[in-house]
DNA sequence: GACCAGGCACATC
DNA sequence: GATGTGCATGGT
C-alpha cells in the first residue's frame, strides 16, 4: 500500500475495532459455503442455515449427490430458505457446473484461472456477481471483493463513490484501495453488512454509528437509503 | 399485517 | 440502457 490511508482503510480499522471479527462462513466444507451463497440470496441467514442443516442431514452437501437428487424433493428440503423452486434449480445448476467441468472436484475448480472461473460461475443461471464473488472469496479463499446492498448503502452515505456506481465500480474501488488479501476482503465485507444492518436502515442520521466521524460535512449523502 | 432479509433473471418501455 | 416485477419463507 502507498501514500496516506484511504477512507476505506480507516473505516475498516474502525469497524474491526468496534465490532471485532465476524467469523463469517467458516462452513464445514467449501461446497457447503457455495450452497449457502445461493440459499442466502435476498434471504435472512437464519432461514438459509436451516436449509443447509437439512441438506447436510440428507447427505446432499456434495456436488455428485446434489446433481443426482430429485428436484422436487430438493425443493421441499430447502423450503425454509424461501424462493425454493428457483433455488433448487440454481443449486443443481451449480453442482452440475462442478461435476461437468471439474469432475466434481472443488480443488480442481478453484485451481482454475481466476477470470475464467469467475466467468464460468457467472454463466450459470442464478449465479450473479455477488454470489459468484461470495463463492470465490468465502469458499475458494480467492481475493475478490464482494459487494452487496449494504455495501452500496454504506459507501453512498459516506460519499465514498459516485451515487450511480454499480457493482463492478464499487468492487474495483475497494480492491484498488486495499491490499489484495482474501482474509481482509472476507472480514471487511462481513463488517459492512453488520454496520449497514445496525445503522443504515434504522438510523437516518447515523446516530451511534462507528463510522459517523467519517461522514462528510453536512451529514450522510443519501440517508434515505 | 406490514416490512424486512448477505439477489437474480426476465419483461417491458 | 434504464426501470419494474416475480420469486417465498420466517422473524420483528
């Protein structure tokens, strides 16, 4: 890293000091993390976790087993996670991607050239940029920054990026400001979700937020978000 | 009984 | 290219 610390570096230190490590997605296996990335789409983690437990009990947290499962039975097993018809299809598409292209080996998959693998994941129906990056980072340990709705809110409140910055722009923004370190990206994303949840939605004027001192003059840029 | 949650694809203008 | 809508459950 070079020069003065960016806002993003200062914000990270404050968040980590205030909240401590979030220990996101330890998971029993990389594939469990991948399944979780799909199940948690627009869904409370608690609900996704229930579905993961059921799949684990049924022995379906493996690419081969998931491919072989009947889709209607899979739907019922993951019902608590919501969007269960879509997600059952998405999980099987993801599992099929691993078995068809990498012989079911996640080790082989994550050894793939990064850009090729990311494009491959994005080509799967139901895997968008956030889910793809979550898989690469949290299951594969690869240094790619995950952007989610909370990140959008936090960044735009602080004026750290243009109001119309999209997923890719925000991802580049973080990656350019930070060391390319998967453990850092992992923790930072989790901390942004934490602070976004606890403040951006419920406190329009950023009361009590650990990042309040980093706000621009005049307060939050987009408090309505 | 609203409103929300760690998105994404597809239709329509 | 931007904007709108369906998908679905469980907690507050």
